[in-house]
C-alpha cells in the first residue's frame, strides 16, 4: 500500500533547501565552462561545448530520472542524483588538472544528469498540493535558487585560484562539495514510495502520443522551450562576450550572479501573480521581458548594459518558465505525471543543449549583437498563440488539473 504523505509544506521546505544547493552548480559551469573551454580547446567553435554537454546530459537524464523516481520514489531518485553531482565535480576538476578537454567535458556532461533530478524538484513540489496551490508550491521551491544565485558565482570568485597550479579546478571541487551537502538534506524528504503493483498500463492514463497531440500541452512545452532556450542561448555567450569586451572574469561571474538572482527572486510573487492573472498571461509577460533584455543588450557594451540585460533576462525566464511549468502541470492526471513531466523536460533541455552549443559558435562567427537580434522572431513565434490562449481562457480562476486535462 502507498504510505500517506506528511505535511506538504515540510517537503516543499526540504526541496527549497535542496534547490539552493543543487541549482548552485549550473552557474559555476556557465561562468567557467566557456573560459575553461577556451584554455583547453584549440578550436574556437568548441569553447562552449562543455556547457552544451551539461545541457545535453540534463536532457538525456530526464527520462531515466523520471523512470527511477517512478520505481524507487522521489527521495531515492534524488539521492542517486547527488551521486552524479559529486562525481561530476571530481571529474571536471581532474580534467582541468590533466589539461584534458575531453575529461572536463565528461565532467560537465555528468553534471547534467544531476541537474535532471534537480529540475524535477519543482514538479515534486507541485505534486504535493492541488489546484491553484501548485503555482505557489513551484514558486517556493524555486526561491531556493536565490541562495544558489549567491553560492554558485561566489564560489567561482573564492575558489577559482584555490589551486594555483590548476586555475578553476577548485571551483569544480566546490561543485562536488555542494552535491555532498545536498545528501543529508534530501534524506529529510518524506514522500510516499510508489506502489509498483499499481503501475500498469491500465493505470498509466492516456497514451503519450495522445498527450503530445493535446494543443494545451504543445503550447506549454513550446513556451518552456522558448523561455529556457533563449535564456540559455544568451547566458552561455554572455561571460565570453563580457571578457571579450575587456571586462574581467570576476565581472563576468558577478554578471551571472545578478542574472541568477533575477531568475529566482521573483519566485516570491510569481505564484501569486499566476493565481491572480493566469499562467498564460504571466508567461507572455516573461517572454516580453526576454525580448526587452535584448533591446538593452543592443544599446551598448558597458557593464551596465550587460548586467541590466542579464537581470531582465532572468526575470523574464522566471515568469516564462514557471508559467510554462504550471501549464504543464495542468495538462496531466496523477497517473500521467511521470511520463508527461519527463517528456516535457526532455524536450525543453534537448533544445537548451542545442541552443548553448549554437550560442558559442554564433558568438565566435557573428558577435554578441547577432545573439540578441535572434531573440525577437523566436519570441514572436510563441507570443501570438500564447496571447490568443490567454484571451480565450479569460478570468483569473485556476482550473483543477485533475478535472481538466484536455
């Protein structure tokens, strides 16, 4: 029999703490991945490959992570994820010490598997509550990213020269330490282990193909793809663009810190805004803010322009991605959650991996301005159907996803 869950807000607090530790790893990889790539790779087109492989690992890890958590439960799955995080930091640091670009890339790729579990913390929070509270639960877990926004970039600054003979290796050792610290936190998670006897074809809900043909789900996935894809597209190139314009590595790391702070700070109010104005409208506002960040980036190359653009990009991502996540949560029944959530993250982060790789190549070939000009047509592509859907839905009241999935 399935055990009864404890207080859902206790689990949400645990997940927020785990988010603070787990979400600190990507800023380290984003801040340093391209710079380490420049020092280890002889091909300029491959300098962002470590960041791209991180996102590829995230994409490839989503479906296995969903399967493991469905079979073993959330807590066991998350503990497995921390082992990937610990291994990733050690492998990446070893790659730097050995001056091996391949080994360093293997480390960032492995970190992606850890991130696949961390990304699902938001869905775990949504699963603990129902109705309009889902958006607030997701937002509160994402608040943990505020702490991550400080931890990650500051660790880059504090530890990048900790081992003088191997610059940046110390930062990746600190990444491994963060995963180690997450283990006892996740041991506090209390969610019911799935009853494997009930996991059968009859109980698994609609076929995945039918869900993929659902216009509501398609729109939600595309909104998530665009929000996260554009954010990664710009964020991956930004540190190299800043250093290329004569700004320091510390300034680049601080720019990423302000960006990540902006990604998660709005989470205090995003859930409330979604409840009041509907998820489609908040998602649309997020996409508009991403477009406006490109406008700022195109007006100059001073630190003010880089940092302001990155802050707006982060806020836009928060509204867009949390809104899209809530849209996905409204498209499935409890029996369908694993396959729907896993498929959504696989599609989102598969595109994100491609975006991060293309970003480095495009920055090298065409420059920072081209990166930002490409934002406008992509935002326009999704904004039109999203606004139409928001107008069609009307009123502020949220639906119960268990009663409407079509």
